[in-house]
């Protein structure tokens, strides 16, 4: 049977065919993409009973020279969290098992997935040591770690959190009293806001909208460029939510007449913290608040993780490698402009290159790059920053 050019066989599939463990017809059939399956070849191979998960794991370990690990006894709660970005875990079905120094041990069912290893190296900046794990056990371990993270979130927000109970504190006109500190310290509101922030991060949202209206209050997440309603807390909470967010963003909680801008940081673990850019806007029915999620790891995913078509990816990489010229990036909110620009800067960020940026504000901190926050109030405008850059021996400028 002639190989179907439409179906690409993995390195593992080719090795099984070459060593007589699987005939080519079966390998091609198992290599067909399957909806909802990350490792389609392995899933099909095991489900169709060509090999057991243990047999194929042993073959992979022996053929490619990687250790075979039984993860049945591992406690998912003790595994390092946030070492490998969640998007890469989902994309390649891999999981970090340990981190020592500048080396990460990563569990994977198919060690021939070179793209996964490359993207993990790029995102973490660490060396990667793969170990082979049976696919069903790996999937179960990933699921267990997610459950462990959810348990931690329930501890953070309160297991018995009930939004309906929050409204049972008196009529809406009491929300405008002078007890600002009581509003700020209200424990259920604190837990609710924490839950919204963590949920938004877990869902990969780029923005969170807190929106008061005459008869209701709603919260929306922008995910993949589209706003989606998440919750409608009681209207009485509008002042308390606004006060709490303004305090943790270091804004003036007594000023409700003019827009304000601030920042805050949410520490998820020892290895991961997320910044939020906060903007308030006085509306007819209270302050609308939009929080932009600034995840530093999103700028380290690599060009392959951004979802570009092959032609777009090639054109962008060729453009940033040119010795001179200008690249203009445009698009609607949440379309990936910032992450695309920062990814390009990371690709160009080398010891022999001087990079300067003028931003309003600098959304993600990039070591090795000279980032400038413009401040028109003191005369530091985009124009004055660009003029100064030209005297700083620049190679790359981003505005």
C-alpha cells in the first residue's frame, strides 16, 4: 500500500513499522487524527488492540533510550506546578515531574514528539529530560494534578461559596455608605474576586470585565477575542467589588468621578505570579472595571504556540530577521498583538542585540530588554522616548 501523503506518521509509528512491530497499513490507519485526542496515534494503537500501553511504552523506552517510569504511585499534589505552561500540557499531553537547577524532567508518552520538547525548552528556558510513561497513566496523572489544583482553589475561595448569600446584607442603597473599609475587608467578596481572577487565568482569558447596570451586575471574560458572560452577582456588590479591586490595585477608593489606572499582582505559587492592569470607568450605574491579564509566561510560548498558519509564521519570521524595516501589528482586543510582539522580541533577544521598547504601559517584564513606560505628565512621550533611543545605539525598537 502506498503511503497516503495526507497522513503524517510520527517517529514512533515509523519505528514500529521499521522494526516489524506494526504493519504499514495499521500504522497509517492509527495515524489518522481523532477528535479530542492529543496523541491520536497512541490512542488509536491501544484502543484497536495492536499493542498494550505497557508494550508500546517499553518499546519507546528501549528504542529511543529514555527511562520508563511507572507513575502510579506518584502523588499529583506534590508535583511542581506552573513549570510547563498549561497550554503546552494540553497541546502535547506532557507533564513536569521534577525541576532541579536548570533541568526539568518531563513525562510523555511519545518521546519522538520533538516539537513538544522544543516548545518546553523555549517556554521554560531550561534543559528537558524526557521519561516515557504509559499514555493512560499519564492522562490520569494530568487529570489528578488538575483536580489537586481545583481543591487548592476551593480552599482559597471557600468550599461553600454561595453567590446568592452575598446579597442578603440589606437594601442596595446601603452600598453607598461611608464604611469603605468594611467594603474592602468583606471576606465573601474577597474570596469571590480571587475566584474570578483564578478562573480567568485557568481559562486563558485576556481580560475580565466587571460591569454595573441599572438592574443587574455582570462579569465577563474575553477568551480567544470574544467576550463571554461568566457570572451575575447581586447588584448590591457593585460598590464592594469596585472598592476591593481599587485597594489591591493601589487606586483611590474614594474617587469615583474620574477614570483611574493601576496594577496588581496575584501570586499563584513560588514559581508563578500574574500581573493585572486595572482600568476604572465611571458609568451611569457605578464604576466599570476592566482587568487585563498580563501572564509573563505567555510571551515565552514560542512562535509555534501562537496559532499562526504556516505561511503567516514563515512571513513573520523572515520579517523579524531582516536587517532593517518596520513590522506593523494591528488587531482587535484579545487577538494576540501583545503576545506576538513579545514573542518576536524574545526571538531577537540575544547577547549581541540592543532592544528598547516604549510602552504605555509595559505589560510584561522581559529580562535583557530596555523597557520604557511613557509618562506624558512629566514629558516622557513616545516621541521623546524614540528620540532618546536613537542616541542609545539601538538594534531593535518596539513601540
